[in-house]
C-alpha cells in the first residue's frame, strides 16, 4: 500500500483504498463537486502563467467577492490550489501533485473498466 501523499494508490482492482486515502480523496472530489469550484479550478489551471489573481477570477462569475473567496478557500483546504498574498491581492495556482493524483486514480478506474469489457 502506498503512503498517503505518495503518488495516489494502487489500482482499485488490486487494492481497496485505505480509510485515510478515501477520506482525503473524498474531500478533493467534494470540493470539485460544485460547479463554481470546478470552474474556478479550470480558470486557474488554464492560465499560461500558471497563476491568477483573485481580482481576475471574481468578474467571471455573478457572485460576490466573499463568495468567490469562500469557494477558493475550500479548494485550498482540499489541497487543490495554493495561494500567495501579494500586497492586497491573493494569487492562486493549481497544485499539480494533487490534480495528477486524482487523474491517476480516475485513469486507473477507467483502464480497469476497459480491460474488464474486453
């Protein structure tokens, strides 16, 4: 079994998730389960510079700045984004180690389903 934070986990067909892994991954998927947060992550990830100021994110939504900040806080707590304060503004960037981990889990599920269908 892999340690938490190392890679992701064994393919689900080989070994079920440990309780801690399931809890951590569920937090990430829960954060992505909201359309606003999923879109925020997409907006951050799609920036060529790799980061974006909150001042650029807020106008993309018909939501107040405190609501956007709340959604960004949940993405941060789930480990999906990091942030840095520069003066009065906060800049966000995706944490590739976390998104790669989720992608690896989903890819292992998808490839296992394809293999079972053959």
